[in-house]
């Protein structure tokens, strides 16, 4: 990452933090949570106006042609404010995916996404496959005038309320295809429920769904592109967790100053001071691992750095969240307190697209291959 990239990232972070601190208050968060989709459409449009959904999109499609460092700065602000709107799903995942798909329809959808006109969410992971990213049950065949797709997908965040579903499947030769599917298309069903942090989850099923030729957004397959976008999303999830952890630590420190026991503020007890220091150390370790992933060269070194950042960041997210709730006592588990909601968001950040244990096994396998 060049110094210019770092400068741009800092500017974006400062701007995003100012908007979060001045405009995205607890009321906005709760409006999103109470909405049937899990987010507020008007707030999502406002976010699009700030350009955050187009950071990873080319200028020709209305984006800023930025990099992961800049998008990570945006996601740090998203974690800071407990933003419910689908910034990661749309701006961090679908936008770079569509940017890499060289078809006119993909570019048209991308322009609408960047402008905040359309919300699109990737449905890639398969049901009952855990964190495995392979496609075994999602399949498609060409037919006269289009394609027929069968794809039982695992629950994905922000599917409920999305205007378009970006669905992956493979052809009989094993090549990955990417399709834009409207949720009301015959043969498509969506089971909706809520994640632990109350965002809208949707499990999409395509059952012999007939799609026109223009629904396919790729030409020669897109397996590596999809995999790369998901790996990069791990960096963005880590940045979101860092933003949330910083708030949790700050608010816990303030709580210990005002809460008294035995006639003294809790912040005066050395054992609690040590726990706060441990929380800070975990946060800084997560920052360091994230910076390492952003700065790593391409290839296996970069993949190892990303996986390591997911391990360190995921463990830090859980540790900081659990310590904060314990230090707040019983009130820390009530839904009315922000700490409990940050706790739930951090649990999602820990496990989304692969928890630390799964990533640790991936890391061991990469090390073994390198050593052989």
C-alpha cells in the first residue's frame, strides 16, 4: 500500500467517522433493526451519496476506483456506528465482483448499485456446506433461449430487501457462472430470518429456475474472481470489527469510571485495569494483522496474511466483546444497552465467511504446502 493510498484511506476514514458521529445515532440503528429488511432504504441512499458503495468500482461506473485500504476505512466506520445498511454486502462484495465481470449487463447493474438505485447481494455459499466455498449442489445448464439453474444457497446477510440476487452455480464442466436474479422470479424462494445482531438474513433457493441469456453476468467463468472477492471481504470484516472494538473499549473504560463499588470507581481496581489493557492489546494485534493483510504482496504470501488477520481479528473480536459484557455486569446483556448490540455484531464479525478455527486449519494447510 503506497503512501498515497494510506493518505486517501485516512481522509475517507475521517470523513466517515464524522458522519457516523454526527448523523448515524442510535435512533437510526434501531430504525434499521425494526425494519422488515433489517436496514433503512433512505439511509442506504444517503450512504450511496457519500460514495461508499462505489469505492471499489471503476470511475466509468460512477465509482472512485479505490482500493481495499480505502474500503477498509469505510468499514471501520460501519463497525463504529453499528450501521445496519448493507455496505459490506453491496459495496464490499458485489461491487468489486461486478467490476471484474466484463459484460455490459454487469456494468449496468454496477452503475445502479453505486448510485444507490439498486441493492444486490451475493448468494454463493451452499446450504449445509459450512464455510466450504465450493459449488457442488448449485448447478446450471444452457437451454434454448437461456439457462436453467438449481441452487440451494446458505443464509446470507442483507438478502431480505435486496432488489437483485447475484447467484453462483457451475455448469456440467465445473465452470462457475454468475447470474443476476430478481427475488420474484418463478422458481426462486427466500426464507427470511434474523442474524444474531438482528440484520436480515435470507436463505435463497433456485429450483429449476429458468433465466434469460442476459441474466448471466460472466463469459468464461468466474470462480477465481468470486473466491478473491470473498477473501478480500475477510479484510473488510476485520476492519469493521476494529471499528466496533474501539467503541466497546472506550465505552467500557467510561463505564468503569462512573460505576462505584466499596466507595471507589471500578476503574481504580488494578485487576480491572489489567483486563482493559488486555482488551487494548487484542485490538492492537488485530490492527497489526489487518495492516499486514493490506500491505502483503500478491500470491500465497497475501493469502496467508489475510487468513492470519482473520484468525487474530476473530479471536480479538470475541475476547473484547466478552470482556466488555462481563465488565458491565448484568446490564451488559440487555438489548437496550449498546454494549450488548456491539457484542452481537462482533460475534458476527468473528465468524462471517469463516471462524478462527476454520481459518487456523487453512493456515496450517498452507504452511504444510509451502514446506513440502
